[in-house]
């Protein structure tokens, strides 16, 4: 099952049944991979469609350049140009693209069994790791943005409140707003109890003059590979 089906030499060429079988296998695996990528994840339709056809595209390229060094170098340069015109994606998107390319390489060389095995093993790992809280942030971790007037010294201004309501609190950045008349403090905090969030915000409002306060979960899609 894991042996290549392309038993002919390069000089004899690839037969039409082999090309059709490899392409259909690549498309089928690509479609399954696209559905797998959308599991508990949000992506644009264009990216999902590209992910579905990418194994077939890579497979076709590998079959065409097999044994031809000059063509292989030219294709490598073309893929390099495409890379510099592509916007960077998040870590999961890049991982799915690399998996699709690996499947395309396997089917392009005729190893259809290896391509299916790759999808089953890595796909199962993705499903398991997505379903468990592996590497995910705690729901008690929040991003807190507090606006204060310029006449307040922001160094340690809320430390006593953070000791009451949070396990940890770290000032990440400070920026000025409203022509420099206001400061916006950005904290990363971890609450002791979720139900005490409103009480903490009420105490902060009393101290910052009832100016704007924003508290929410830390965005997961910030990290890129």
C-alpha cells in the first residue's frame, strides 16, 4: 500500500490513468483537509478552497518536474516569488498549508498510501489537540484597558485593587490619547474569580474618574508563525 504506483521510468512518461488516480486522490484528501482546518476555526472561503486544491497543484508540479533538474530549479524560483506576494497567516493556517504540500509531494511521487496515512495520523492529532485545552489560555486571563486623566500618576495606581481581584497583573503598554490629555493603560490580568469582574471594574471606575474601561479576552489570533 505504501509503495509508489509510478513504476515506470521517467523517460517512459506518466500514463493518463496514473495522472487521473493521483489527481483524484489529491483532491479528495485536500477536501478532507479543508474541512479539518475549519473544525473549531474560522477561515475565509478563498483560503479553504485554496487548501482543498493545493495538494493537487503540488502533485501536478512534482509529476511534471520529476527527473528534470532545470525545470525543478525554475519552479522553485516561481514558488519563491509567490511567497513574497503572500500575506502572512496565523500558525494554524501555515501548518495546514505545509500539510497540504506534504500530501501533494506524496501523491506526486505516487505514494498514495503514505498520503492517506499522513492525513489520518496528523488529522487525528489535530482533532485531539483542538478538543483538549492544550496550550490554550485560561478563561480567567483578560486584557484590561483603562483610560486615566493626565494628572494621575499611572505607576502602581491600581496595584491595591489588583491584589484583591487578580492572581497576576502586568502593565503591557501605555499610550496617550485625546491629544495627550489622557493615558490609556493596557494590562494583562488573571482574575481570581470570574464573578468578581464587575466589582473590579466598578472600583476602577471610581478611581479613573469614570473614563473608558475595556475588559475582554486576549485575542488568540495575534500569534503568527
